[in-house]
C-alpha cells in the first residue's frame, strides 16, 4: 500500500467547523488540522504504522483510519 510512497487519508465528515488532529504511531502530525492527510512514507522504518484522526469539537469519535505496513 505505502511502501515508501505517498498515501492520502481523508476523514469523512460533513460537519462544518471541525478541526482534525492526525497522528502516526501515536505522534501528532504538526500543522495538519484539515480533513485530509497526505503522508510521504519515505524514510519510515519498515513495519506496521498506524494513522489515526481525532476531531474537535468531539462530535466525531477518534478512530483508526488506516495502517501502513512498510
């Protein structure tokens, strides 16, 4: 799926005024508050990586979006 390439993740919400917090392996991705994350997996260690997103206000429960097995 990712294998050193670029992957796009999208939080599907029709709720206006929501800010998103994206995390990879539990570490927040700084500066990304929109409903889309474009991640370049080049340079990440080989193995499984988990992408999650949380919404503020908490009208949407945090969820696991996808995983990348690089």
